[in-house]
């Protein structure tokens, strides 16, 4: 994760705090285990996922829904594997 603004990374972490406990637990684990090893393209894809409403985001992470964007699904697969 080189060449990414440290302040923007803090913003991403802050935006990852969600209103659903179940989603928060998955994202906390994601940050603890995988976030620091993401490429800039993967970080950008994750930022797009953060635009989803909490319930939609949780449905995608839990496998109840999929997204049409393969780039986003790459991050979703990481989240689902946790």
C-alpha cells in the first residue's frame, strides 16, 4: 500500500465505522488482517464499497447479494473469506 495519502487512509478507516454491528465486526477484522496489504486499486475499490448503504453492504458481504463490478467483487471476496 505505497503512495497512498496517510490522511486519506484515516478517512477510509473512519468511513468504515458502520451502523450495523455485524458489518462493523467484519470490517474490524478486515482492517486487522488484510487492509494494510491492499494495493491502491484495491483500496479504491473498497472506497466504492463504502458508498453502499449498510444493509446492502452487509448483504453483499454475507453472500446474499452480488455486485456486477468484478473489481468490487474482488474486495467482497476478501471480506467474505474472513
